[in-house]
């Protein structure tokens, strides 16, 4: 069976990446120095409120993080003279190393006398209407997702009644055609052909499309199609947790060894998380659309604690162990 995973990636993100991913969810907009965003890496994910650093104590200043100026910080800076304020901000920028960016919370703007100084530093400054604590929490979650270990895999991912299913197999085996049929039955596409998988929790893998091919499918003989344009926006999911991998293979010697009861459960290690794996032989005349759909529904049932194969096995064992009735 071909390996699913490639070498994991551990991505570095810039301020431009952070803005692009959080523009909608964090309501971000630019205040100054947008042109520097792509050059400034964010080396630590948790945003920092530089209270002590503003007061002049920079020994333990977390300069590798995005700095957030909230209500307290902005009011403190306004309590200073213009010259003192510039001196404080200059010390913040020079401390240890250049900070990646500054975010002004609660929709605040830079005072006019500060703007020319900030533009000279080339430190990107963003603005959000969120209150400071809410922004820090949401931004931390966003950056944890952005920097999570990830892999790109050859496969098509779908959401089938709340179950994230990845179809893998040799090129031309029919993954996209099965996915198309499932979309027509009311299920949703996550990614076609190439799926990006991230570890988003201790026991959770999340899949999504590569940005450039998101919402598109390649159907042999037709070419590229836009899924939301043909089937509506409900036929597309931005991301989905991965619950099941279905490996599709053509008939070959050894197919008699394939599991026919469901008792021989297999898993695939994906970034340290065990994901259930089943192998489905592809043969002429098989309605694989229904097979994949039922496999997803069966996996959802297993997640609730009920396993049909185990239940039947226990029934048979109970029947075999029961004493025979007295026929006299």
C-alpha cells in the first residue's frame, strides 16, 4: 500500500500571512507600514501586551511576538508628553530585536505625532475593533493553527454527514468521480486531488484545500469545474476534521485477504494521530459512491460506541457458548 504522508512541514509565518488569515475573523485592517509585512516573521505565536516594556523594563521583553496595545497601554502613552511617548516607543522597537508587528485593539488609531516615527521604523501596525483579551485569545488560536505541523497528501477529502473522509489511491482510479457523485447527493467537498492536513489537537487532524485550487475539481474528460458555481456554496467546506481514510485499489492478487467482517481494524499514523483506515477494491460494476457513503456512516456509528462487527461476533460467541437445550 502506498504511503499516505510526505515529510511534515513546520511553516514559518510572516505578518502578511497573519493578516491574510485573520483579516476576516479578527477584523484586521492596516494602520501603517503594510509594505513591510511580508518581510517580518512571527517567531512566537502568543501575542504580548508590553506593559513592563513600556515602563522601561525590557530585560524579559518578548520581542519575538506581536505586540498588542490595548486600553491600558494607549491611555498610558497618552499620559506622557509627546517626547516621552516617542522615547518609550523607540525603546520598545530597539529592545533585543525588531518586533514583528503592533496591533492596536478597540479600533484605536495612532496619534498624529507618532505616525511619522512609526513609519520610519517600518514596523507593521494593524488595527482591530476587538477588545484586547478577546483579540489575544483569538489570535493565539489562529496562529497555533497556522503553525501546526502539516503535510500535503495526494487525495480527495469530503464531508459526509459530519464525517471527514479522505479518498486515496492511484491516479485515475476514480476519486474525483466518486466525490462528484457524493456532492450531487448533498455532501460537501473539502479538497480535490491534493489535501493539506494539519495537526490541530492532541487527537485531531484537520484537512483543507491548497489555497490556489480551493473550490475546484478536475474531472477527466471535462476538465476543471467550480463546485460552488455548479452546486452552491453549501457544497464546499473550508476545512474538516479527518475521521476516516479510504484507500482505493484495483483488483489484484491477495484481495481475498481483505477484511470482510470489520473485526480487523486498521489505522494510519498521520502526524502522530491514529486515523481509521479501510481498503476498498475498485471493480467494474461496483457502486462505490454508496460504499463510501455507508463507510462514513458506519464510522460515525462506531464513534458513538456501537460496532456492528463486534456486536455480531459477541452474539455468535454467546450462541456457541450457550448449553444445548434438552430434547428429551
